[in-house]
């Protein structure tokens, strides 16, 4: 480092540009992590500057905490289903929009009105999560005023005196939330995959068509392998989103920072916030934060490794 | 690597910077008080008038009065009306600020040593009272309590307040916070609906169930509750326990007794009574998943006969309530062999008003608080904010109030000394949350009363291990 600092001109210039972002990153990203790690070994309440060192007590308590373990399980479920469902749907739609149309004389094209569909699909992405939770709150509303309940009652599928309490049903609540995430995400990944598909040279498709490949074959043999990089990136992003889920769960479900009914929609971040801000167990919450960080990092590495493939040049 | 060494160093650093911060805040205000205070203050500030019986704090005529109030559920019209009355009496010029950003607006002023004279420190962005107290920013309000009451100069202000009002304004052994709003909790119903259907307000739980059954026959729900926030249905359960088991049952829960719920016949009877409503299908359909506004609005649309809530309900629902709804309060009906009478109600205080220690016109601030505790100003508050105050019988009988507030006034009068309150939600938030979860399961018919008792007792036993359990005791 010392010769860089001493060197004037080019090196000083580069160092200047490197130093400011690095300092910002260290101050606002790394330092809070270090602090969190430190606090996780204390019984800090979050309301006063005094606390005692309690060693690994918080981590030991975490292992026995059934609520946190349940939350972890929910996060893992979401981790599997959010990327899987979102990516499959997005791939399907993207393929239909870009290459699903009848192959005419002009070669490969999307289904009719595909431009319109792209806008419609992307629309949910424009809405913020806060608006989304209000919107779906009205859809899942537990009395006959809810969109779903009103619809099902109208069809005579459910009794008006016993409407489905969507977000208050232990077995439904997590899937209801999953649907919101998928609805929100599909549009974005559709556009992402569309862009990737459009960069695939048309002659590859045309060659496949000339050889007599059907739609399914074209998709699995041509499109998917060429899109693998995008799919991989999407899986990591969606995985990180599934590890978070804080906004939706805390605004849509019952309980302080959500998680209801009776912890059935609990995710790690909601348990963390409740302990941090409401129960005054901030040291304990910091231990949860450290566990979350470790898990997210491990999972990202695993996803990237597991999906690693030979890169196809085109 | 020496990670432990590093850790200790870091903790020292935090402690030192925290200590530095603690020293700096008072020092800063001390310095700025020096800079702007002293001789300058006595020339600029109002001259002190002689202290008399009518003017116990020596308010000078024609000074300035600076009032900041939280503009939340109660609005701030009441404060404007008060200031007008104050200006008229004392010839002061008052400045008014109604805001939700209490901390942002006031922290610099407290730090700079020029705080307002009266503050309603409430809402999500309030300055924590314990922080202000530690910084020596809160004036001792004992002077107000010991001053003569404006309504009856032979009485001290202290003796005109409802029971428990003073204890709940104490901080570190000093009375520094005037919690002004008095809220009662129980059931609410529409006088219009009941008149139309020929129903009468139930006195016992059996009568309550009978009205709910009639409501169901009439095609509306019996009981609505704010399902997404089980706090409200807990009010019903806990009030039934209190009324059947008496104050001892309340204290057993607050003091985390090993038999607070388990082995307590009153508790089981109360939970079974609430469960009966669920079992007989007398809940408003879907109420278990609704928010407080959704369920209360449905109730306002005559979709249910009863809803539990506090006396803030009327103001909260002002826009959704039909003009002729005729909102009425009902103390929780009695179970057989109850130790408390029907009239007994849960009552609590809130909405903290303070006078800053360094207020420019502290005398006027104290006088303002004394005036707030007069019947005239209390009536103004009841009219403008649709809520009761801590002044005993504090609303003029001749004044026309909104029906809900009026019925709460009557219920409070009928209750007399039979009021009670629970402290555990403030003392043990985790226990409160666990009991709320259990209630949510009970209302959804996923657990039975016995299981509820078991879970509630487990929450109590867990809270007994809380370090706070040593400090929090009531007798």
C-alpha cells in the first residue's frame, strides 16, 4: 500500500477513487456487520447503552427457540418454491412471447399481441411492496368483502357464513404469501429472460425449426441452455428475496411484525424484528442476524456451485 | 488475531462514546443556557407576578405561551380552544404547533435550551420520557397537584383526579408527566339497532349470548372482534376473569403467580364463556381475519351486534359511523358468582403532557396544566376530541356530547371506585404476545379453553424468569 500512497500522479488518482467507496463500504456495510456480531454476544436491550457480555448464550438459546426454528423452516420452503415457481413461469411466458408463435415464412416470432403481454406482465413489478400488501389484503380479506371470498361465495363454492380466512389459516397463509411474491416477480424475470432470448441468434432457431424441432424441443434443447446464465442469476436473486420476505409478512399477517396466525407464517426477519424492537432482546436479535447472514451466504454459494455449467458461446 | 481483545476494545469504545454523549447533552444545554440565559432571560422573559391563591405559580399578565401538541387521533382543535381561553384570561399571546414529528421539531429545541412551555409528547415519534427525565428536562409537576383546583379552591388539584392517574405519571419517584386521557374498555353496540330490534343491553353472559343468538337469527353477526389484533378479544377474556375472580385474580396475573391461570376457576370460566360464542357460531363471519378498521366499520354497517374496544372507538370511527348510529358503551356482562359488580370497568390513562424544566414561561406552562385539570377545559377536550380526561366527573353535565362519549361518562360514574387495570402488557410484552396468539387460536376454534389456559400459564411461567419480574410488583 505504501508505494501507492507515495506515488503521485496515476497511482494517487486511482487510490483516490478506490479509497472513498471503500471507506463508505467499510463504514456503512462492514462495520454494522461487525457491530452486530459483537452485540450478539451480549444481553443488550436496545434501550440503554449498558449491557453485559454473555458469551454464546444467545446462540444456545437460538437453537432451542421453536419459533425461530419454525421461521427457518418457512424460509427454506420459500427458498425452494419462490425461485422454482417464478423462474418456471417466467421462462414459459418469455418463450411464448418471444418464440412461441406459429413459425411462419418469416421464421421465429412470439404469440399474437406479445408486446401487449410484455407490458401487462411487467406491470406488477412497478408496484411497491407496500401497495402490493394493501392490494392483496383486499383480495384475501377474511369476510365476504374479500375479492376471493366474494368470488367463491358468488359461485356457491363456499358458505357465506363460513368464509375462508385466507391469511388466518395455518395451512394456507404461507402459500398465499408465496403467490404474492410470484405474481410480483414473474414480470421482471420475464423481461430479463426475453432480453436474453432476443440475443440468441435467430438462425439457431431457424435451423432447429428446419430440422423439424417442435416447440418443446426448441425450448429444452436450444433456449434453456443458452439462457442458463440468466436463470442462475435469477435463482440467486430470488433465493435472497425468499430469505428476507420481511415487508410482506409483517404487513399482511397478524401479530407484532406479522408471523401469525400462531407463528405459521413466521420468517427469520420477523422473529428478529420482534425480538429487537418489541421484546427488548436486541442482543438475541443480533445473534439471529448473524445466523441469517451466514445462511444467506452459504446458500448463495451453493446455488452458484450447483448450477455451474459449461458456458455456451454464441 | 486476538478477536476477544478487539471485541473488548470495541465495547469500550461504544461505552466511552455513549458516556461522552450522555455528558455532552446536558453540557450543551448548560452552555447554551449560559449563552442565552442569565440576565438576558430576566429582561426578555415575563416578569414574575406575585404568587397568590388565584395565581399559584405567579403568571405574569401579557407574556408569551408556546404550546406544541401531537396532532394524532384527537386532532388539535381542543388545544387551540384551550389556548384561546388561556390568552383571554391571562392576556398572553400563545403560539401553537400541532405536529406528528415531535422528535424532529423539539429535539433541537431541548438541546438548545429553548423548549416550548407545554408539550403533548405522544405518537410514534415522541421523545422517550425516560430520556428527557434523565437529562433533567422535565419540570416537577407536584406543584400543579398541590395547587388549588380551579373548580373548587378549597380542594387540591390532586384530589380532583381519578384513581391511579398520579401513579402512572411518576418517573424515578417524581410526578413529571400528566397523562391526560382516560380510557374505559368494554363492549360497544348501536343504540339504534337495539331499539329497532327490541333488544336490551345484557347484564349477564347468558343474556349476552341470547342477544347474539337473536342477532344471528336476524341475519347479522353477534360478536365482531378485531381478529388481526387479538389485543381486543383479550380485553374481553381478561375483564371476565377480573370480574369473576375479583382484583386478586388481576394481581395474580400481573404478579406472575404460578396459579394465575392454571387452577384458577375464574380464568377457565372466562375462557369457556368466550369460547361458547365461537362454538355456537355467534361470531360475525370472517371477523377473525379482519383488521381493527375493517371489523369496526363492518360493525358500523350493522353487520354485528357487539364489538369490544376502548373509549377512543368513537373518535377513531367518526367518518364511518352513520349519523343516527347512537353508539353505546356496555361494561363486560357478568358470569355467575362474580366478585365485582356489573358496573366495574377496565380504565387506564394515556396521552402524556409535560412542562419542560427550561421553558421560558414555566409559570404559564404550569398554569396551563392546572387549567387543563379544570372541569371547563376537560369538557372542551371531551367535546372536541370525543374522549374522557383524568378529571373526576370532568365533563359538565349540561353539555351535549357525542353518544358514545356520553355513555362512557355515564358508565364511569356508575362504576365509581370499581375500576381496574392490567399492567402485564406494559411489563411483559412477550407474555402478552403469547397470550394474544393463544386467543387467536381459540377464536379460530383451533384450540380448546383448557389448551388456552395451559398456554397462558406457560407464558406466565416464562415471564417469571424475566429480569424485570423482580421490579414489577403490584399490591
